[in-house]
C-alpha cells in the first residue's frame, strides 16, 4: 500500500512552491535586467539631419571652416565675394569682395588666413588667389596666377608654408609660398585637367584629381606629387570625371569622387592603388571626412542628397535629403555639423551629425500599475 507524506502548509503556503517561485522570479529578474542592459547599450544609430538653412544669395560653391570652428568661409562665385558665417548663430556675419568667380577656399592651420581661388572666366580672364585676414575679414593680398588658366582647387600644407592651387585650364598646379604670397613653382606634366587637391598629414605628398582627359592619353589619373621636389612621382588610374579628393586624418586612404560614374574610389596611399569603389548618389561633387575619420560625406549634385560612407567598411550607410544641387561641404572641427553649399538656391544647409541613442528601458519591460 502506498503511503503519501503530506507536509503541513504554513501561513505562506507550500514551502517548496515558494522556494521554486522565488528562484524563478530571481532568474526572471536577472534575465529582464540583462535584456534591459542590452537594450540600453545597443549600438547607436547616426541621426544626421538638416537642422538649419542659411541664406547667402547668388551661388555659393566652396566652403571651409576655421580650426577653432568659429567661422565658415563660403565662396559666392556669381557675386565675386566670400560670405562669412558664424556657426554659433548660423547667420552671415559679413561679406568680403574677392576676385572674379571665386571657387575654392582653404584655411591655414593656425586659422589666421583664408586663401580663395578666383577662376577669372568669361570677360575677365585673370586668375588669382585672394588672401583674407580672418581677424579683420579683409583681403590683404591678391596673388596673380596668370590668365585663362582656370584656378580651381586649393590645399595648404600642414605646416601652413605652402598652398597648392590646381589650374584646370592650364594643366598645371601652382605652388604658393604663404610667407611671401608669391608663386614659387609650377608643376606640369598632368595627364588631364587638374581640379581637386589634398595633401597628406605629413605634408610629403599632394594628390591631384583630373577631370577631362587630354589627347592622346585619354586617361583619368590621380597624380601624386612629391612636395619636396614638386614633381609628379606616380599616376593612379581611378575613374572618369574625378572631382574632389579627401584623405583620412591618418593619411592611409584617400576618397576620390568620380562625377559621371556616381562612385567614390578608395585609394590605399601606401601602395597608391584603388582598393574599393563605392556607389553613391547622382553626380557626386565633393567629399569631406569627419575629424575622427569614421565617416565620409559626399554631396550628390544630381539628386539633392548627401551620401554617408562608413570608412571602416567602405559602404554607403545613409542618404541625407538636402535638395537643390548640393556642391561644397565642410565639417566642423568637433565633428558635430556639416555645412553644404547650394549654388542653385543661394543657400547653405547645416546638417547636424548626431547620434540617436536607443530609448528602451527596464521600466517598459517590467513595470505594473497599482
């Protein structure tokens, strides 16, 4: 005959049940806490978006920001002036008359001067570079480059000693001594019309993009210049209609925009070879890289967008709608904002480069009403 042993109940009910329940509740709470922590620390998503629009009139093209982030200088080619924007208020502080058809602008590493290329097209063929004192926002010097040479891109060496100016119509690059503000050398021998230029962080090389090919080469080549001798030491076959180029802060890779192929080519600067190509938007024009080197932003003139490239994977991870012919782009030194010019609209868009954290919480998992 079977015997059943009955354990008397206490006021709290079955002791075994209570112990099992307590263990189960403890496990559930730990699991909930773990899930909550996972939700809390989940990878953040970049929430880049347009947060302001600045009226500058006419046709803004190039843009550069001072190293301290207090001013943005925007070339306005149709009115032959430079608009100075205060990034704290996102308003135009003043405008500065420069040469005819200003195109690109670069700031010296110490932030004391802005150098502006003046294309000198149409009825005024004189090419020049205007030098702006950023303390007074006045032109203190005008450097004569020549006539009908098509001054376009400009980059300044990390020590601030020299400026390299691409001359699109003259198939050459002018080297300016910033101490004397005079042209001290001219680099020739390019395969095609030079347009964009970027200098490595150690200042030893300049990378120059080319747009239309010249017969008989018919090649689109990124030329590599040795800045100690100002000679071309290499040529890299990249792709059609190269426009802009930008280097990572460590100088290991360069990102080259090819307008008619809607691609960005990635160059390994150690081997000077193309390692990847990335699809972006329609008619890409310019590229800027964040100060930490994690993302590249590409303006797409044809479809009114900005493509965001993750430089760790070299993939386009986001597209920002900005509308109306985005062209120039510059990122603030703290990496929080990008300024994008719109020559067809007379405005500059401000993109906030933010991070949107996950909003999950433990309360949403385990709270109960009372």
